[in-house]
C-alpha cells in the first residue's frame, strides 16, 4: 500500500484525497505560515521587547543615580552598622530591580524608604551591637586637623546617637530621621509614608521628646560615672 504525502501547495489548500484506487493519503502536520508568529516573535515584536527592556534598564539606572545616597543615609541613621551599609544599599536596589514593574512612577523614593527601613530593622535584629564599627566610621573634621580629643568626642556622639535611635519606636524614629537628618518637610514625609500630615506632626513631637529624654538619661549616667 503506497503512502501519498501532500506537497506544501496541497497542504495549504483544501484537502482532496487522491482518487487513484488503492492509495491512501496521509497529510503531515505542518506549521502554517500564520501560526509561525505565535512561536517566534516577528521583527517588530522583537524590537518592542528590546525597547521595553532598554527603558526598564534606563529607569533602574536613574533610580540608582537619584537615590543611592538617600538609601545609604536612611540605612545608617536607622541603625545599620556602617560596615554593612554598602551591602544593604546593593540589596535595596536588587529588590527594586525585582519589583520594578510594580513600582508606580513617582513612588520610587517611598518604596526605597520602606525597603531601607526593613533592611535596617533586619540588621538590628540579627547583628550584635558593633560599636567599634561605628567608631571607626565616624567622620573627621573638614580641615583634617582635628585633635585626637575632638575625634574621640565625635565618635562618642556617634555611638550615643546610634544607641538612642536604636531604642526609639520604629514609627517615631522614621519620622525623626526623615525630618531632622534628611531635612524633608512634613508634607513630603506624609506623602512618602502615606500617612496624614497630622500623624507626621504628632509622631515628630513625640520623637523629639523621646530623643531628648534618652539623651538626658545617657548624659546623666555618664555624669554619675565621672564622680
């Protein structure tokens, strides 16, 4: 029994079984020209994909350029050890890269703030208090002529600030850091944290009271030790 395979022309047209007696027609499975596009993107589709990827990379680069310093400061002031700040900045932007399509344009800074605060909280929970790192990373004076006593004083203040911030309630510390260190306005903080301006004002007032009370307590303990 002979097997008759249809040609491409025959396959594209209506199927007409051969009339010759005793012959069986078998039509092979062919991918029709119209179906090929579903498997392989057309040139225009490939261009669109490439252009979309380029826009995504450009947006990510712009976010890094605009907010890297901001993320580093938030991490540092929220209690991340100085030696770990660079690594956590990298982690923050890896998270952004993975979630980029979910971040609405204009909400990048808010997303980064929340991400940085979460990373800082994780650092405080998992890393023992590394005060020697904070001391090593303390800034020196602008003219580079600071005395050893002045450098020691700056380091002591940095350690005390770390202690106080680490002990503050998270919501209060966040508003305090953004207002006092990042110099953001209350309306900017409210927008970034997605909370009412009145809540920002209330938290800032409580944060300042808490901060002063804790500093006073530490200074009082230091005075007792000197006696």
